């Protein structure tokens, strides 16, 4: 069965929270200290994810009723791009980013920003994002990346 990209529903909050926390613990743990991971995890409880679904344009990737990943758009900022660790490297993140880019173009957004983890920097670079600046908050480093969208070129 093909992977479907769709808007998140409130009932997706538990599965989105699980995917994000799993990705933080497995993938991001290579680049961040355990205390940083624990602090970031607190932002993605089921209740907090439900609030994000109300506040942002949240997309999910789903196959056979199993949530595989998520990404969201808040203004011109892409946020919370996470793929379930066993499903990483299969093009799901790229599919979500293409859908987010389409949403941005439909809204007339000419430039997209993404606050990237060290872990995801290469992924975003392969999608045409360039490093704009680095933000350091204690032991946490975030890379702010930018991509200008061309109105006449599809992704």
C-alpha cells in the first residue's frame, strides 16, 4: 500500500508524539547529550502535540493506518520534521518536505526556514537548504537553514 501524506487530525497526537520522541531518542541521541534530548522531549507530549495540531499546518505520512512521520509549517518556518527511526532513509522525509513546500507555494511564501538539528543538516542540504546561522542554547545547537522558493520550478 502506498504512503499517504495528509493533514494531521487531533486523534493523531499520540502517534505523532511517539514518533517524535522515538526519533529524538534514537536518531538525535548521536548528536546531543541525554539532558538535551530529555528537555526537547518535554515539548512533544501528547497534549503539546495536540496544541501544535491546532496552531500549525501539521502533516503526517501514513501507510496501512500506521503513522510513519510528521512535518509542520508555521508561517514560513518548517518545524517538527521527524520520521519513525525504522522507517528513516526510505524517502518519507522527502515526501513530507515536498508536501510542505507545496503548501508554502500555495500561500505565496517565497522563502522557507527550518531550525535543524545537527542530525538533520545533511538531509536539508540535499533538499536545497543552506545554513544561515547557528543558535546555541547551553548544550543545544540548532542550525537555522533557509531555502528560497522559485515560483516556476517544481520540487
